[in-house]
């Protein structure tokens, strides 16, 4: 209390009329206080605005990621649902029956009978095999054309060259054993002249000795060029038969490949371009759905759309008026009449005001 009284006494002696305190000290204090408050509010608003910006950016990035992920997922789901398996490969294990032994009874020089039996080499039936495609009801996609191929790995032996042409047959059957397709095609080894065989053998001797190459050929036979499966009776088994007893082979494979046309052909041969087109299409429809949903659930969106519609309507009406000259002249006459009416009303008001002023002056 003593310090306060001393300070007030000193101020009274220095500034007895309070001129410095009222016109210098207080304005400076108020200015500094206001400046501090404004700075504090600006910093708070800046922090809040930065937070809002960060939150909006995060929400926008999340929305973009979700939309892109949804578009990509929709395309991938459509691809795996629409595109069938490209190829199905099954090994073919051929079976045949060998020939019976030939029994020969001879007599020696002493008159005794001798039974000499010998085995006849080779096969006595056509090689055939049963290939099970699936244990399920359906493996191939309904309505999709397929190519059915049989690949024979055959040695370049003199016996195969001597056999010449041979037939390869196939039967397509369903799970009940009913025949759904039958086809037979001819095949043979590719011809090589003696000179060609001699030159290639001498050139490839190191590879033959190191077992990097073999003297064999792969003969591919197309049995069905455009086979389509049935929905109710789908193929589950294939029976293959080679109609030649002199043929020699190492292995046999069955290939069922999808023959794509139209959209499937485009999606298979140009996957990147088709993925870009599909994802962009999905993005377009997703954005349309989001905009429609925003318009439906937001009042601001509806007001904005209505305002745009009204503006577009006004512009259309103005363009129609400019196109029709008669309507323009009528509108001009109406505008002139309206202006005349307004001017007459203003003149009446001014006259009434002047009359009131004159009355007040006379009074």
C-alpha cells in the first residue's frame, strides 16, 4: 500500500492535470493490448486453419485412395469372372496290348519234337488312353470356343518315317459317358532329306553327345478348332486313340486352350490398355454415383444445382429472345412503356412533395 501511495503521489507531482496519463500512457497501453489480442487471435486462427487444411487433405487423399481401390477391385473381379482359364494341359498315358508269343514245334535229327516259342515284337492294338479332365460337373466355360490339341513327342527313327501318315482320334464325353464330340485328324513327321539329316547331325554332334538335344520332333494335331461346351452336359472325360500299330513316341500331351474373340481377345492381348480403360470407366461411374449421392443428401448441393439450372434457363431465354426479332421489338416496347410509367409516377411524387413544401412555407 505504501508503494502504491508513493507511486500515485509521484504521478500527481509529475502530471498534476493527468494530461500525460490520459493522452499518452493510456493510448499506448490500449494499442499494445489490442495488438497483443489481434496477434493471439491470428495465431489461433492460423493454427485452426492449418489443422483444417491438413484434415481436408487427409480426407481427400483417403477418398481418392478408396475410390481408386474400389475401381481397381471392380475391374479385377470382373476380369476373373468374365475371363476363363487360358489353357488346360493333361498328360496322356497311352495303353496297348502286346502280341502273343508264336509257338513253333519242330523235329530234330533224331526224330524228337522240340517246342520253340518266340515273342513277336511290337504292339497288336492301337494305343489309346482315357483322360479325366475334372471330377467336378464343369471345367470349361459355357459359350467360350476352345481349341483341343494333342502333342506327340516322336523320335526321328526309321520306323516312324516308314509308318508315314497316321490318324489321331478323340472323343469328348460327359460325366454320364454320353458322347459330346468326336474328331479324327491325320499327322506325320516332318520330312527331312538325307542331305539335311546328314548336315544337321554333324553340326549338332556336340549337343547330342552332351544330351542338350535329341533327334526328335513334336507333332501337334488340332482335333477341335472351336469346341463349345454345353451347360447341362459338360465334358469331363476325353478318350484319345492313335490309329497306327507302327508308331513310336516318347510322350503325349492334351492341350485345351481358349480361343478368345471380341472383348476377351482385347483383354487378353492388351491387358494394360484394357485395365486402364476398365478402371477409368469404373472411376467415371463411381464419381457420378458420389455426386448424385451428395446432391441427394446435401441441401447446399441441391441449392447449387437449382441455381445453375435457373441461370441456364435464363441464358436460354435470352438467346431465344435474341433469335426472334419480333419478340425483341415487343419486349422493347414493353420496356419503354414501363419506363414511361415509372417516370410519370416519379413526376407525380415530386409534384406532391413540392406542394407540401409550399404549404409548410405559407403556414
